C-alpha cells in the first residue's frame, strides 16, 4: 500500500502479467523493420550469440498473440556482430508487431523486445 501523508488516504494496487526471464543471451545492436510495399523487411544485428542455436522471427496483429514468420540458424557462437534479415510477405494491413525468439542450446527460449511496422508513416 502507498500512503498519502497529507490526507491519510491509501491506494492499493496489484501488478499482474509481469515476468522476468533473465538477461538475454544475445546483445542486440539493433532490431528494425520497414515496409517495402509488398513485404516488411526485418533486420537485426547481434553483438554476441552465446549459447543460441537459432532465431525465430514472430509477428502479431495485436502485440500479444504471435506466430512464426521464419527461422534463421545462428552463424556462429562468437562475440562479433552478425546481421540477419527476414522478409515477411504476410504482414497485417495496418500495423504488424514483431519479436525475435532465441532458441538456446539448453532448450530454453528467450524473447527480444517487440517492435512495430506500420503501412502508414
């Protein structure tokens, strides 16, 4: 509870839906998307890829429910930068949300932050 000492009122609140999964195994230098007319082009650059075997680009209409666009096998488990690009020809009409799922060597999964690509600039 939070107390407001000026008038002795209390405010109670609950946080739901919050999850902390730890530090990502990949340091992303960038993750961007652009509409190119008939497709969306997604590109990311990783700074290191320790224990990652593949990336799965996922897209969503609402930013909550994601489905797979494509998979890329990691180039190497090194600490140098790697650039990846995937084309999404089945994007949504107004806005499409994207995230990257990282498949780990130990079977675990980690997710990037979510970005959006809009048809209207």
